[in-house]
C-alpha cells in the first residue's frame, strides 16, 4: 500500500493524548477513527483509502456495529494512519526506523545461507505442527453445543446454566493454547454458539445488560471465524432484545442488517427468522405496510430454507414462525388481520402440541396462547380471553418476555371497554398474582 504523505501524519499531541493511548491499547478503532477525524481532519473516506478498507466498513466501525480484530487489518491501520506499532501492540513498523538506522546489506555469514534456511524451515514445521486439540475434541464440543441447543427448548434453565459455563470454560482454556488456524476458527465458532446460549439465558431471566455482553462476544467470535450463520444469528438475537426493550425501529433495522451482512445469513431457516423478526418489529412500530410485505417474504424464505446447522434454540421451527406471524398480524390490527392472527396463533399451538415433547417450547406455546387471548379481547370476548389465559396460568415461572406480555394484557383489561367488567377485574388480579412471582430461578452462582 502506498505510504501516505508525511504532511498527513497524526499530530504529535494526539499520539500522546491519554484518551488516544487508551483507545489504541484497547484496539477501540471506533474511538480511534473518531479522534483522527476530530483532531487530524482525516475523514472516514480518507481513513478508508489510507487503510485499504471500504468506506462502509469504516462507517460500521465508527458506529459500533463492527469490530476489527484481524492482525493484517490492524497493521494496515497502523501503517495507513502512521500510528506507531507499539501503541497497537504491534512490532516496530518499517516506516518508524530512521533512514540512518536502516539495515545495510551484509556479507554472507560463515554458514551457507541454505543451511540457515533449512534450520528455520524445520523449526517452523515443528511450530506449525503443535496443537492442543484434535478431531475428537472438536467433535465432542460440537456434540455438546448440539445437545445444549436442543435441551434449551424444554429443560429448566437452572439445570442448563452450569453445563453452559463448564463448556465455555473448556473452550476458552483451549484457545489460550496453540492450534492449527482451522482448529482455532472451529473453537471460535463453538465459543460463539456457547455465548449465544448464555445470552438467551440472560434475556430469559430479564438481565438485558448481561445478554448484550454475551451477544457482543458472539459477534466477535463470528468475525474472527468468518462464520456467516453465527453472525446472522447474533443479529437476530440483538433484534429480539431490542424488541423486548421497546426499541422497535432498532429491532427492525438489526433484523434487516442480518440479512445482508458479510456473505449473507446462510442457507438454513435463519433468513425466515430475520424476516419474521423484522415484520414483527415493523408492525409494533406502526409501519403496517412494511410489516405485511416482510411477513410475506418470511413465508417465501421458509420454502427455500435448507436444514439448520444446529437444532433447538438456534433453529426456527415452523410453529415459531406461525407464532411470530400471529403477533405481527395482531399488531397490524383491523378485523381482517385479527382473524388471520387467530388462525396463525392456532396453527402455532397445533404444531407445538403435535411435535415431540423434547422439541416443545413452553415459552413459545405460552406466547401463542397470549396472542389468542389478546385477539379475543380485541373482539370483546373477555371469557374467551380468560380460557386462553388459563393455559398459561399453570406454569411455575415465566421468561421475561412472557411476563411483559402478561402485563400488557393486564393493562388492556384495565382500559375501556373492559374496565368495569367483573371478569376483567378477576383476570387482572390473577395476572398480577402470577407476575409478582420470581422469574425462572437462576443458579445461585450466576450474576444477576
């Protein structure tokens, strides 16, 4: 890459600024790029040219949507912006060496050059052969992730938490050692899926901060391993978390981004999941036209989907897609769409109840029943709503999202025209009673 003109070097007072030093130490390139723009007048388009990056990639880094972790990219940034190597944890860069100290040609050493080359090559071969994993270890991790993903749907969270943490510890310990590059990438994929399970546990327990931390790890693992399905799943989870936080626009945008980032979302059901999430978020945000358009695309994507890489919580079964469709149509509203919502939610219930017990998601089944209860209320049928709620009240605990749905229903029952009806008052009291219970109890060692 051509070296940038000396006149465009960073100001000395920027390179000695503690804020810049800390940003470089942490390799926080979003902050570095913002400082370079503000203090040196080097705008994102110029950063992109000097560092051999695309302008869109620089923009994603600045907004926090992408992290840069590959060593060759970090070296290009050091060289392109003239950031001394030691500030970014790199060796001294060639342009840092004063011309007077540059190495001069030397006479051949006493030993023939061919002998030195053979010795170095042998050392490199031995170094490259060193690894602390083998095929059986990687296969076992894959089997563990597969089992945990499947068990997540139907087993109580307190039983899964210790197993997820144990598997994470095993992977992280191995990554501290040495592997072949392909093995390292494989371990990062495993680490990403395990962090995804941890993110789901945190979200179900209502700990959004912990869930956000875990899913950032998923994104980083996906970037390092260049694993498109993992990256797309991370965006789907971030969309899910934004939806339950009430940020519907961000939820829709994240789901949309997951469909086009990198090499795309992959060939499984992840595209149908992302489109369903986007449709639900657009409807909740009041963009009914987009919601119905995207919902139709989600059904088309289901027809084109190939088998998923992983089962359980990382897949998107047909029953769950019908449940999302019911929620979307209910949010769009109107007599016609509410009738369609009832049909979709009933279809979801039928599919969940007909499937194997081990694949039956209690939370998704509860969500479909709650959508049906909401639809009955929209039609003024409080008794019908109560019958559907009775399918939910028997549970010993609820995920954070089901608790939110129940409280939304309680608020609806407290509004006109239900406010004075005794049946509505009784249902509100029952909802209050079940939602003041603790959510699923976490492991006593798990931070809350």
